């Protein structure tokens, strides 16, 4: 797979007079893992349901470009036939996708999920394990995972994270949401922040840095913005710099030549990117 796997243009969704999604534009390329974060009610689950084809948009276009005709969707929660065993449940999805059951049973062993157990006897965490195995059935090109580690114990959480990393390393694409920001750092290549039905951030993680400085003058900002790509908060003390790792040292040297004090440089991760956007929002509200 190569190119754009998922493309969303001007996506809008309303329920009656309530607007849930307001003009979402979004691209997910092969091999990328987008971490979708935001407060409850921001529209994350609605966006994922529409992207997976389970819900129709009120307006806009969703284009899925994958070799396989199915995708791996894992909802926040779902119900299976309580009378069925894990093996029988997995066999249904294997048959639907025309693949052998063996890989799913091997994943059960890895996640310590008893395939002979009836679904009604599974704990919430075991239900999550069953859901991720179903999502992986047939090795889709695109995965949409809504809170995949919620309710799992630390061991299972780590196993799920390793599985997601292995999916990404195989060149597949993933859209994943979580309220546990620490879980996202080693998984995601990009971060997308939602607020009241809009994307307020959509950017790569590993090519950006947060730089804390003394207040910068307008002249210094203009001089540096002619050479580097960065955003700045309203007090001109927090810089969000997009550049390769080898270029950040040059940027720091130029700050020094401008007599600007540097109080910290941090490679961006999910937690500090989200924190920075909250800082910017706070500054605007003051």
C-alpha cells in the first residue's frame, strides 16, 4: 500500500439542530498512525464511525483507498452473542473475510484469551481482547481503533500496544483514539486534536519541538520566521517548532544570537503537544 489510504473532505454531521462535526478535513497515508484526542463530546467517535462506514455524514466526502475490501474497526464497546464461544465468534468473522481461523487463535494465545470460553463469561478486558482480534482478522490495510486499551490491565495494555506497533511497522494505517496520552507516545506518528467538532491540530509528532524562551520581540520573530516554521503563543515565550532533529540546534544557536534566553527544549510528544494547545487556548481566553 502507498499514498492516501483515508481522505476526508469537509465532513459535517448533525443530529437535528445539533452540529457534531463541523468541516473536518483529514488525510491518513500508508504507514501512518494518527492519534485522535479530545474531550468527551468533541466528536471523535462520530468521526470514526463515519470513517468506518457505520454512519452516514450529513455532508462531505469520505474516500477509502485500500487493497482489501474490509477494514479493522474496533468500537468503544459492542455486544456479541453471549451463548457463543470465543472460537465460534472468531470463526464467523474469519468466514466473512475469507481467511483461515488459525491466525486469530494464535492471537488468542498471545493475549491469554481462552478460545473455548463463552462470551458471556468474558470480563470487560477480555471482551476488548476479542474485539482487537476481530479487527485484525484478515490483516486489513486500515484500522480504526476507538479506545482500544480502555479497561485493560497493564500486561494486556502493553500487549495491545505492541500489536499496534507491529501493525504500523507492516505498513498498515491506523486511526486510534485514547484518553490515555502516555499510551499514544510510542504508537503514533501524528497527532490530531478535536474540539467541539473541529480539528484544531493535525501534525506529525517526531519532527517538532517545544521551546520555552524569554519574551521575543516582533523583529526577532519576523527574522526567525523567515527561516523556520513555528507557532508562538500570545506572550511570545512558547515556540512550537517544526523541523528535523539536526536543525533544532541551529535554531537554538540563532535564538542565542538574538539574546533570547532559553529555558527548555523538549521533543514533542502527545502529552506536551496537547498541553501546548491548551496553553494557547488559555492565553486567548485571558
